[in-house]
């Protein structure tokens, strides 16, 4: 693996639009366009701007546009629409600029968000990923996430898998 030199920093509300655009570009490169793209991109930007969301961005030297992002937020009942579930962090929007895939950046932003989740007192982390996203599945499993057996279908019709991580037991 060719690790990329990049600065990882906390994201701010001012980064929300650029980070959502990055997530969109990564989704397009992975799965192609979807009629739901505009809605998904807008929802991503809104979620990143919510005060209870914390996220990390990666920037290449001399650039201010993110080339990597990962977000954490309170896990919620009902697939994200209900009340917060105490102690559960939902990980979302783990994405890397397609030209930088395979260089260790996704792992770096993910581990930074997991460290933030631990500092904030979360005991567990969950995330969903598409069944066919082998690159993401390898990353999550290598970080200690385990499949729960629960599946769903996302807004573009892809089957998604639920993963859990016990933050109290996983290496920091």
C-alpha cells in the first residue's frame, strides 16, 4: 500500500458542502449515477452540519479541499430516524477521492473518527456498507467491525450490511 501524506483534521460546518461533494464523487466512481444522487448529496451535507455530527477530513499538502472524509453521529432507533440510542455511534460517509483509493487514507480518517467516538464516550460503533463494496468491507473487518447478519436496501436499491464494533474492546 502506498500511504498518502495528508493532514487529518476535524471537520467544521464550513467543510460540509465540500465533504458531501467528495462523498458524491466517490459514490459515482464506485457505483455510477443514480436518480437519487441530488437527494443523497443534500442529505449528506445537512447531516455533516448537524451539531451532534463529528467528522474528520483529510487534505493533501497545500490544498484546502478534502480528499478523504469520515463522520460519526449518534446511532438512532428506526434506522436513523428515531431517538438516539445511548452509547451507539453511527459511522457514515467514509469516502476517499477516487484518484487516491488504495493509499491508506480511508483507514486514517476512519480510525480518527473512531478515536473521537471513544473520547466522546461511545461504547459501540455501527455502520452500513453495500454488499458489493469489497474494498470497504475489507477495511471495516480489518478494523474489527463484525457483520451482524442484518441487511437492508439503500436508497439506490443496493443491499447493505450492518457492521458493529465494540469500542471498549477494539484496539485504539
